[in-house]
C-alpha cells in the first residue's frame, strides 16, 4: 500500500473542509511571531491564540495541529513573496528569484525561518513536511528557471543542475543561519556571477 505524503494529506484535508479565510492571515502572522520568540518546539496553539487575540477553537477549525499551522504559514508566505520569474534570460531569472528569496529570509520572517530550520534535525515529522512542501516548491521554481535556460541554450546539457539548485539554497541558508552576513544584492550578484553561471553555462 502506497504511503500518502504530507502534501497529499494536506491537500485532501483542504478540499474536504473549506474554511473561512478572513482570520487566516492574522493567525499565520501570530504563529510566525510566536515561533520567532520561542521556537517551534515551544510554540503552542494557546500562545498563537493569545497573540492573535482569537479563540483556540478558531485555530483548530483551520489547522488540526501546530505542524499544519506552521507549514501552511510558511508556504503561504513563500507564495506571496517569492516570484516565479521569466525575464527571458538565465541571469535575470536567477537574480530576481534569489533577490526575492534573500529579502524574504532577511525580513520579519527571518528569525522564524531560523527557528524552524534549526528544529528539523530534532523533529522528523516537521522535517518531512518541510521537505515535501516548502523545499519542493523552491526547487521547482529553480528547476523551471534552468529548464527555460536550457531551452534557450544558456545551460549546457551536461550541467550539474541538481548541484546548482542545492548551492543556491545552501548559500543563502549559510549566511542566514551561520555567518550573519547580509543577504544583500551584492551577495546575490556574486552568487549568480561567480558560482551559478560558471557552473551552468556552455
């Protein structure tokens, strides 16, 4: 019997129980704020409810667990803030995507992102859900950029595409979580010009 992925379970649940979205944004914002303050493990539905000035039942009508709430919150933020660029050139697409992703991580959600990623080695269920939703979505955008670049002849056929995708995300995460150096335009330009393009171009 095939195992149902977290993403498939979440999609099925969403189809089965449509919900009023009027409070969703405030609840997600509250979840991010609480997670930035205390981390994923210490986050509770009670704390989110108090931060959002909402009843706990209001949260449970939308999300069955804090795992559902956190993953949905992160995915919604990414969909709202991270573009799927199609500028007509490989350098343009890479710069637009990575600049937006860097700004997203450096903004108000940065501390929450650090708290979440730091918990992944200790929370297998969270790690699985994170990989099946957030990580897959980001890889799909980058793979789409490389596919279009290949079709235009900007990416050589034997280029290590998987490595390029991993390096792009790893470089941003390294700065965000380890060095604390800025995720600014200068860094993104260097990443694109000195690492990714030489790795990919004919």
